[in-house]
């Protein structure tokens, strides 16, 4: 049910854009500005048409001319206009103007806000569908500091007018959510698609900040974007703030390491370090242009049924403490992950993986939905500028060390495997630590759960302390004391 603020009218639980705009307009305490660049003034149009806008809209503007825009908000270092930095300058500048020009004594109960977007819609050649940044800076009490919600969208429609209309609806949803769903961020996130569909627009990044969102973990919000089907991949950095994948991966050399990281072990870090050494030795790879990604698939997070948010945040906490960028994707198959990376870069891509994961790539059951089957998948996977860095596996029954030289695939896949192996697409990680082949994350997790001693030695430096200090993965000091 929607939250009722002082001075509100009641509307249905699933309101139209007009009903949302009208409810905002008829709330005498909400007052703000609209600054829209790149797709007309589509959001504010809803508020003008709903009626009663004079009590809500302090100013509406669209600084289309670049010189005018620069004179108002300043010149960006990179010369671009559709950026997160530009959006933040816009909402901050407009709020400062509100504070300067309006007398608080005259408007003691007003809750100020500044809504802005800076976007580029589809080009005439229809080669680029467009994208944009949308945000709101707002307060929920006149004496309170401001909150912010910043998001990035990618347009999917192939008509500029439709994209403009979609952006307008999204803007209304954001403003309404900020004032009426601020204490339910998960519902706020879902409400951004009210009267919209994922075939129209993709929401691939969102960050909440401010006093009312001090408890919100933006990494969890990232996860929910993928879980809700709003995007296929999200990314966050060591500080826990969400990153825009397109921005981070643009023209970059990418080395990705997929795993459950439940918890991250010495094996994971050894694989990462050794693969990175091999990757950086490639002539086509420049260290300053390299992005390292620890990737977790949604299917891995769903392995126990419903997503355990606490378990996810435990994994994220450890990877962030190691200074790593983390990506959550809906791509169970590796070829889809590589295709996704290829949207942003034509540079060398590397995948670091264990032998067991590599053998699964040759399992035909994963490609039954493709008309060309496994051959189509491998064409998409290996004919990109890709290399696989293979970490060995120790058979616990036979004690045999399995590498690319003696691994076994299905007889029908032998020739296919040989083709890619002998064309230099697969490289063994040879200078590994043999002792680490006895380390398995599931074993560590079981030891923690059962209060068994010795699991600390299997984890990277500092990780066991973080697990204990934050009581991650169900760690309890009481269990170990009983032992």
C-alpha cells in the first residue's frame, strides 16, 4: 500500500502516470524543479497535464544548446554531456538555486526536490539506441539533509518518440517512488517499471544515498535489478557502490573469474593471480587498460531455491574487502557472458576457470535452445578474441592432476576440443600451488557451520577475521567454544 504523506489524496495501489503526477501536484508540501536534456521535457509534461502543477513546479527547463548547458552547469573534463557527473551537477545546481531563491520562512513546510535527466535517444542511422542518466535529489523533511537516487537506463525501442514517452513515464515513477516508497526501496525499485515493460527500457545501475537510505546496501539493489529481469548484468566496486558496466568495460581488456565465492578461498585468489600474470603477458593486453571481474551467476545464487540476500551480501563483503570488482549476471552459459563483454570491447578477453567448469562447456545440454547447438555457441565463444586460463583439478579418488592435456570430454566433443586447444585458445596455469588443490569452498563452509577448527588456513589473509568479526556464513563463536 502506498504511504500517505500529510496533505495527500488517496489513489489505487497501481496508479497510472497521470494519477501519480496528480498526487504529487496536490501535495502542497512537495515543491521542486525539472531539468531535462536530450529527449524533450517529457517528465514535467505529465505534471503539467495532470493539473494543479503550480503548487509543485518551481521551474522547468531544458538547456539543449551545449554552450547554454556549459554556462549553467560547467564544462565536463571529458567534454561529454550524458554522464553521471553531469547529472549530479544538474540536480545539485538546481537545489542550490532553490535554496538561494526561496525564503524558507515563507515556505516552512516545503520539501524541495530537483529532478533531472540527461539522455541521448536513438540516432538517425538507428545504429545506437541511446541511453541516459536519470536522478532526483530530494528531502522528506524541510530540516533534513537531501537524499539522492541516481540511475542509468538503456533504451530498447527503435523510435525516438517512443523513447521520449518511456523516459517521461520513468521520470514520474522515480519522483513518485522517492516521496511515497522511500522506506520500501525494494518496492520503489519495482515501481520504476509501473506502466512500462522491460522490452522498452533496461535499468542497469541504481544508487541510493542520503539519510533516509543509510541502511540501503546498493549491492543488494544491484542484485535485485538482475533478479527482477531489469538487466542481465550489474557491477559494483570495492566500496560497495554500483558501477555502470558499459563505462567500466568500454574498450577494456577483461579478465573474468567465475565462482560461487562462498566463501572466497586461497584457490580462487591463486587462480586469479596466476591467470592475471598470463593475461598481462599477452602482447595485446595493457595493464592500465585491464579490468578484473569476479563474476557470480544468478543461477549460482539461486542454487538453494530462493535467493538468500544475507548469503549474497556475505560473499560480496569478502570480495569487496579484497579490493575486487564484482559482477552479477543472468548468463549461465559462458558464451553469453563473452557476447555481453563484446558489446563494449573488441580487445582481448580472458576467462580464468577450473578444469571442472571448463569440461561443462562441452556439455551439449546447455545449448539445446540454440538452432546451431554447441557449434553455434562455440562460434560465439571462441571466435572472439578470447583465451581461457585453466586451473588444474585434483581427482580426490585417484589423486590424478587433471589439466588441458589429460582432461576428458564426451567422445563427440574430442575433435572440437582439440581444435580450440591447439589453436592456442586454452592455456594451462602451470605454476600453481599443489597444496591448494585440496581446498574447496564447500568444505570451508561446512567447517564453519559445524564449528570445526582449521578452516582459516584455507582462506586469503584477512578473510577469516572478516568472517568472524561480521559473523558471516552463519559463523558463531559459541559453536567453536563448545568444541
